[in-house]
C-alpha cells in the first residue's frame, strides 16, 4: 500500500542542511537526506518543514516508528497540516494500526474533500478496523471522486461481502477486475466467497477463467469431483499435480481415478503422496481402500492399522480393518476390532452379523446364535440377503445344539 510520498516545500531560502536534504530526497538518497534534515532540526527545532521532511525521509528508509513520532511532532508545531495528517495516517495504516490512523485520515479528508487519497485511505482504515458501515460510505465517496479506481472498488466489494451482501459484492469484484487487469486475481477471492456461500457452480465458473493458475485449476477439479463429475475433474487435477504437486491434489486426483475405475493410476499417486506426508490419515485411508479393492488384504490391513496408531478413535478405519481381518480369517483380531467399535458407540446391525460369522467359523455355537439373533432384531428387513443367511444359520446351529 506504499503511497507516493507527499513533499512540501515551505521555505524559499532554506538553511543549507535543509536544502541539501531536499536535494538528497529528490535524488532518492534517503539515508543522506535523514542526516541533513537532522542537522536542520537541530539548528531550528521549531522548523516544522524540516521536521516534516525528516519524518518523510525516515519513513523511506524504513524507520517507521521514528517517522511516526516525527509526523506527530510536526502536527504539534503546525496543527492541521494536511500533508502531515495524510502521511501519518497512511504510515500508521501500513504499520497495521488502522484504529490510530483513522483520526488523522478523517482530518485530512475533511480538509480536502475533493481529493481521492485521503478518502480512499480513510475507507481502508475503517474497513480494517471493522467499521463497515462507515467504510462503505468512505469508499463510495472515493469512487465519486475517481470512479475508475479499482482499489476503491475492491475495498467496497470486501466491505459488502463481509456484511453478507454477496450479490452486490460480486458485482464490485468483477468491476474492479474490469477497471484494472492487474486486479484480475481478485476474482479468485470472489470464488472462495461464493464457495463459502454454497454457490459452488458459480465459483467453478470463475475458476475456469484461470487456466494457467494451479490453485484455481486444482480447486476447479475438486469442485467437479464433489459434484460427481470425476471424468471432467481429471484433466484439471492432472494439470495442477504436474505443475505444483502436493499431497492434497494428489489425493484428489487419486479419488477421481478411483471413481472412474482407474485404480492402477491411483496407486502410484497415493504412494508418492505418502512419501511426502506419511502421517496424512486421509491419504493412508484411501491407499488402504485401493489395496482392499485390489484384493491385497494383508497390505490394506497394515495401512488401516497405521492410521489407527495415529488416530485410535477413527471409526472408519476400525470398520475397514475389521473387514480385512475377517477376509484374512484373523478372527481374534477381528473380534477385538468389533469390540473397539462397540466401545466407540459405532456398533451397527452389520457388526453383529460379522460376530455371528466369526463365532460360527470358530464353532462357538451359542455365541454365534446370540450374535445372529441380535443382528436380526436390529436389521429389521434392511439387509434381506444377510437376514436370510442368519435365519438359516440360527436354525442349523440350534439343531446342532439339540443333538449335543
């Protein structure tokens, strides 16, 4: 936000240090200017022009705290000096002290109501300070002075967006981008706002306008994936991964491959992503599921176990691990996993069916009957195939008990 410095020449026959300071300032030799203006102030502490230029030179060398103190000293000597008010307000704003900047910028705007800069910087300070209603009025005033200011239009957009007036804000974001091509990326900011408001299709249409932006292409791909359009998502995600690979976009691309029945393309992506982010639970879960779908059950079980080492209460991982252990016929561990699901309050009718299967295989007849009957009581017709099997097994197992 660095503004072009305001310079005032308030003397006609300046003392030599001040004159040399002015020459150094014009030549952009700011450290030298500071030395000369210090001498001028020492020679005449009441010389507010020398103090002003010293503060200006200090700000240009990055000595912001001293520059702020210098401008305040100028205003003590010369109350109401417009240039000092404006420069001080801008400097405070740049130093993230918008609240302190407001009174100086208000005073400058009141003095010169037809000038754009005090109106604009006052609006910025009010917005940053959270005074949205006042900020909106100030931005509107700035736009009355300069209707083609993209910066003021963008500020107005942000204030309106924060007030929940997204339709008006969207028009302002687009107008800012039209006024100045260098502001075109603010449409990405608008896209994020539209997403948060649930307008994901509109956001996707904006992201489509940035074919060379990896972040926009990645987000477009993710939105298409969320919308159930994985085939359309793949080219965008592939582009983003090729240019700026991250575990997140590799995960999204792998998900798109899986939804289009391309597990062989998903696996290397997930493996590479896990090398970079070995503790990423979502990545490891997906990797485990791909291994599961590829019938690599032992490897899948290892992956789900690793997830649970990091997140012991992750219900979905316990469910997946249970399934793998049953398929691997590791019944003691499968029962332990089912017990854990019960402890977590995540036990379902299906889990009683699994218990029945396991106890049945282990020839623990009474426990198998009990589990099957609990399943039938809970299922209530929701799983007709499994219910048929459970009823048949209960009858067979009860007859077997009777024979003993």
